[in-house]
């Protein structure tokens, strides 16, 4: 017994972390070396399809993607240099965008053009080295990483000539995703809450985790030597995938009356039903996203009219109706622009309904800089399986011709508010207008 005790004591002294929980969150910084992690190119020789899918996903571009590079190096890093108290928060961006660099203590990493290992972004090895989640709820890269010969995943009993495998329950749970898809700002504000939104919604109650929609299964082989089975496709398609965004919200519209006198008023109702997302729409980087409903009328002569949405009167509604106002003045500080007036807040037709949640900086100004977010405004996004109804009341113009008037509702989406994209010279595809859905109806104008 004494010999066993001495052996155990020697083991604990030699390995002081033995029996201790793995670090997570901020404590991960500087705990590993790049050489602890294999490159994803090593994986492609066996996991051909999975590797190719990953290369096309935002996971593979989390550090190199143009908007992420601009936001980090032209806003976040200069802001940190002028306000050193933000260093931990800005360094923490790398905890999810290039976890290997963060764990290697390589912060601030080189820019993507240097082609360092930071460019590997969220690699195969990063995800399959995660052994657990170190916080409840998960947020701010609270994953626990254990790189090495053992690769972790969702399927038990797998064998590989290159590495060992171990199945862990966490790989089938939404909490796995929440470690990066939930985020708190330095002010304790939830600036990303996608997994929390899911948890509060119907899909969580039905046992449908993130992976079921963002990593759908199909018959195939997860490795060249494997048997055919249902394999999770490593697509990770979401906010940057136009196909995923398309039809996320269903639209219908109708008039209260089909026949309206030439001097009358048309009242339209538009129903927006969130049919697909398991979280709110938009989600993720909500400070950047904009979704808006645009309604037009066209008379028998082809003349088109724009219809502004009716106000509902709730607190904070002014942020959900497009207007010609300036915002995002806090971008001026990292850019070195004194008395920066800001840029146009919305960049969409005035009077259109916007589905968003505004973020505010410490001075109460609307911001796209999540690390500078001290408070949130009204949450007027569309929840999973929620239906919102918008009303449009239109007094017919005096010169409206008799006959049919057709109405069209268009729901649009942009990953980044265009005035911000233009100011920061972000490539156009980040602010392209993506069609979510349309609906139409008509009335007959009579004398």
C-alpha cells in the first residue's frame, strides 16, 4: 500500500494538472503550442469529402474572411491600442476565430497575408480536440481542448490507422456550439446568443440540436476505409449561405377589402412566419445584420408606389423603422477620426420595417462593435416558429387609375449594413441584398 501511495505521489508531482479540469475561456490563452495541433491537410487524405466541405465553410475562413479581417485589424485592434483595458476582450476574438493562435498565445496574430498558422481558423483538429465545456451556459470560447493522438467525436467504435477515437456526448449537444456562438461583451452583455435562443425555443424542447440543421446527415463514408453509414455533412451553412437564408421566413399578404373606391384607403396585412431557423432571425452577429420588409403597389399603368409600414407604438420602435439618421459614431475612435458624425444607420428605403436588435456603446449610440457594447435595444427579430404581422395603410392617390392594383412584399437580408460596409471598404458581397421571400396580392379600384 505504501509503495502504491508513493507511486501515486510521484505521478501527481510529475503531472501537476492530473485530476484538474482542463482550462477554458480566457485561461486557454498561451496553454498550447501550434505544434500540438495537426494541420487540416493531414486529414484530407482519409476524410476526403469532409475536408472539402470544411474548406468551403465559414469555419475554414473564420480568421481570413475579409469582413472579419477588416473588423479585427481596422476597428478592434486599434481600439485596444487606444484603450488597453479592452485587450482581453480583443484578444478573445481569436478564441473563436483562430483558436489555435489563441491557445498558442499568438495574439495579436499576423494578418492573413502572412499565411501563418492562424489562417487555419477553426480547423478539424480544433473541433475534434474538444473534450468538454467549462461553463454553464457556454460562452466566450469556454471549450476545453485536449489535442493529441485521441480525436473526439459523436460516433463510438470507430478505428483509424492514424489516430485513436473516442465518442463523447458533448458532440451531440447544442452546448458544444454555444461555447463560440454565445458571447458576452466586456460589459456583461450577450452580444451573441444563438445557442441560448435555441434553448428557449421549440427545437430544444423537441431534442433537435444545432447539428441537425447545420450538419445534416447523408449516406456516405466519413473516411476512405469506412463502411457506408449516415454521415454528418460538415457544411456549417448559416448566415453566409444564401440557400440557407432563402425562405427562412414565409410571407403571405392580403387586403382587408378586395374592392376599394378610387378615393378610399387600402389596408394590407403581411404575415411573416419563421419556418426554418431554430433560433431568432437574424442571429449571430446581430449588430451587423439587417432584415427588412419592403412593400410596393403598382397600378394598371405600371406606376409604382412605396408603402411605409404602420407604427405599432412599442418602446424602441424607432430603431425598427428605416429612417434617414446617422449612427455608429464610435467607429471614429479606432479610426482616429475626431468628431466623426457616423454613417447612415440603415441604408434601406425609409419607412420599411426592420427586424433587428440594436446594440449601444457606453455613450448610448448604436454600434457594430460588439466589444464596445454596453446595452441592447428592443429585440424585434423573428423567433423560431413565431409569426409577426405588419400592417400597411395606404390612402389611394388622387390620380390613381381605375382597375387592378397589385402589391408586392419583399423580405431582404444583408450580412452587413451597407453604409458601414461602404465606409470600411468591405467587399460588396458582404452587403449584397439577399432575397429571403416575397408575397403578392391585389385590389380592384372602382369609381
